C-alpha cells in the first residue's frame, strides 16, 4: 500500500491495522499514519527493515485543548488532495483499500499473525524508547526556472496547491476547507508598460458536503496586488480584484462590474502604466470580449511599486497563461504584451522564502483567551513585512471564510458552532502542512498546557522556535475580556477559562524552545500571577485524579467544582457541560435529569472570584439558533510589538 492510500484511511481503520501488527494505537491521526507507514516500509524492506514509530507520550488528554476551540481532533482530516496528480474530479469519492497485510513489525522481525508466537513481544519497550516521532519530512523543492513568471509557491496560502508546472493550481476542498478562499500571487510583478495575462477556470470542484444555503460555493477573483498585500485579493488597499459574481473590489469596497463568469471561462487581465494622466488603469476581458477599465490607481500613491498577478479562488481549479503558451486563449488587444515576454530587467521578483529551515521561525503565542495574543501577532506581522508571517489560528481561518468581504458572523445562516468545528479541523491540517514548508509562522492559540507546547513545537524541529508569553495584569485582562464580549458578542465559557488557569504553565527554555519572550508582565511577575491562576482553577475543580475519564459524562467527582466542558452541548444556556450537583445528579436542560435550566455545574460563575460584577453567578443565557458552545475570538487593544525594550529574551547557552 502506498503512503497516499494510508493517509485516506479513517482513524478507526488505521488503529485496526496497527493492532494487527501489535503496534501502539495512541495518538492523533498524523501519528497513526506515520506509524503505519513506518511499519509498511519495514515490511517491504524485509529483514533489517526500519522499526515502527514510537508512540507519542505527550498526547493531550481529550479535555485538555478544548480551551482553544481547536483541539487536536483525530477524525476527518484527509490529506488525499495534497497529491500532485492533476486536479480533483467532479463527484470524486474517496476510495479506501482494506488489503493491508496482517502482520506485526518490530525492528527487522515480521510476524504474519496476531498470535503471540515471537519472543520479541516482551521487548516492546525497545521499540518505544523514543518519546517523540521524527518531524515531518520537508517538502521537496522542485527544479524550476526562477526567471519565468509562474505561480509562486511561497506567496500563496498553505491550502492552495500549485501544480508541478507552476501554471495551474487548486485549493483543498475537503470538509471545512470548502468554505475557505485560497489565494496565490505570481512570482514577478510590473511597474511600467502595457502588460497582460490570462486565467482559465478549468473546473468547479464538487463540494456536495456544503449546505445548500452556502452563497456562491464556486467563485474566482482575479486581478493585481502589491507583494505586501495579503492573499485576500480585493479586501485591502492596492489590491484589485474582479470576481465571478460580477463584482469588482478594492479595499473591501464591492461594486457591480462586467459579467458573471465560471467554469471554462477565460478572463484576461490588463494593466496600463502608460495611460495619460496620474492614473494607472486596470481592465479585464471575458472570453476575448473587452469589459472596459475596472480600476484606476493613483500613480503617486503607488510610488513606483510593482503590481503582481493575483488570484483568489473558492473550490475552483484554475490555469494561467503568462505568455508561456505558444498560442494564447485569446489574442490580447493591440499594444498589450504578456508579462512573460518582458525582459527580466523590466519585471520585479516577489519576496523569496527562507533558504533553509534554520532561517525560518515559529512564534508560539502563550496566554489566556482575550489577553491580547491576536492583537500582538497582527502588529508584529505588520511591523516586520519582510518576514511574511503566516498566522495559524482560528481567527485567521475565519478571515478566509468571508462573504463579500464580511465576516461570517454577519451573514451565516447555519449553525455557528458547526462552522467553528470545521475551522478547527482546517487549522489542524494547516499546521501539519506548515511544518513541511519553509516559511515564518505565528501560532495564535492559547497554548497554556505544558504538554501542548511541546507537542505543537515538535513538528517544527529545525525552525527557530520561540514562545511569546502575554500575561497582562488582572485588571487589564478583565477589561480586555469585557471589551471583546461587548464588541464581538461572544466569549469563552468561564468554566473553560478556569480549567486553563488550573493548568497554565509558563514555557521554559528546552529542547523544543530556543527563546522565550515576555511582552507585558515579565517572568517573575508573570510567574506569581500564573501560580494564582493555578490555585484559582484548582479550587474551582475536582482533584486532578478525578478530573477526566472517557465516559460520556466526561469528568468524575460528585462535589461542586467544574466538570468537563463538552462542546456537544449548548452555549450560554444549552447543555454545554456534563455536570453533577452535590448529590451526584447530572444537571442539564430544563426537564432532564435534575435541576431545571442549570448548565454551569457547581461553581460560582464569577471568573474573577469574590463578589465582583463580572457575570456574577455565571453567564446569562442568550437567545440563539444553535445548541453548541460559542467560539471566541481575541480582543483588540493597543499593544506593543516585540523588541528588546519590552521583551525579555532568555537565550540558551
């Protein structure tokens, strides 16, 4: 069985194959895939083959990462679309092979049955001596002439797959990825002359798993942008896009323009730096028919900066002609030339990625919800444009789910909690992809568990791995939490925050962290505050040995204190927590099991303790049309960026 086929197996199928080989079945899907691949390689090699992978002893417990609204779930994350062969076909279904040979592999020994017939079964500890599996293999760099204009594998979204010829591509569409826009820029831009390129929509990829209410599931937006702009074409200044809905947009301002377009249509993109006056003109054509000027940009404001071909797609496979084709799809208007035909001295190369993993860095944010992590990450990214940070976080995923430039909260008809769960799965997959690519990243999650810190940094071995700790004062934290709730209409359940406080661990220099920076309170003060958090959280909850078990109820213990936060229940007044009162009876919805309408368990919902006025007695129920726990996004506040004046850098020697 090939590696690609193993990746298509579901988690229970992977575990079954591992059990047949008497191998460990613990871990996330990526760990199971890696372990089974190692076993198959050893089988293929025969005597002397490689041993199976060691189990991950740093796994998060099922309740551990729920504070992030993006735990490391195992199910449903297919990697099949990462293959290079062509494009996904319409109506294509995943096919799973069950023809794995039943065998157990330890070192170079292979046993063809599950019967205990080999002496090496008593020596499993030798196989599992290593605590951590090897980091994922780095994505191979393909030989490609860098003087050619092509899709840039560095200046594109992680979930946009560039083909081997670098002239076509498509986005991941499995599960929640079908909601996401995916963008890419060309490797060269222009700042003079009359230049053009063409884009053809090869296929509208089938996404039958999307609800029928999803607006415009297949859209392409095409145009020009500065190299410093995000991949969300048309949603910021100096980013100009013409979309398949018959709209043009720049700086998130949408206007009617041209005609709608879709599968098999060819869109021509033209830019004229030689137009008279103080404007640079951008026009488009559909299937060879001129659609007139769509944008006029100020020459003075552009200040000589080049504009790059740019595409943003949702569930569509596309192909470009930058001038590499012998014959264009449609002849360009008189005076325009394809960008590839320009001399290299008349083109400007876009940003080039780091030369090696050692030149890449990943910044792991550490802090409670609403403490200011996302705000810091945004400001740091803006102040270091040369780094081209890719932010990995739920908020970043939701930004790519916009409809007509508006966030989903404003115009989503479905269940919000389901969408957040799908965004979580997308984020987990993107982190796996990120570890294989040479880029700079900011991991925008809470990351307060010590084991989570290690587990999330481990795949990025070879990167410069740094932790950014944000511990504001208690007063600032309260203010930011309230502001976030007021501005965005959602918050993290108090109970989830209390469990995070109970388990908060400040990162230390280690084999997976080279530097630790403290942005607000420095280590000594932060350490005192975190100890207070630990005490507060532990007093509110059951003893550690009774905190969690695998039964549907989640957490054990009959007294007060917080129980498992279960996202199968409802937010702010639904069954979000499987709790028991002092007599051991579960509390749930009105009319079920026990006390009516209580979904917070046996602790005082005031997060801050005492008789403060912040949600005294727990969050009040809010009316809503769904029944799962609400997600959260981070608040905004005036924060400083990382430099030596505000951060403590502790270097390893």
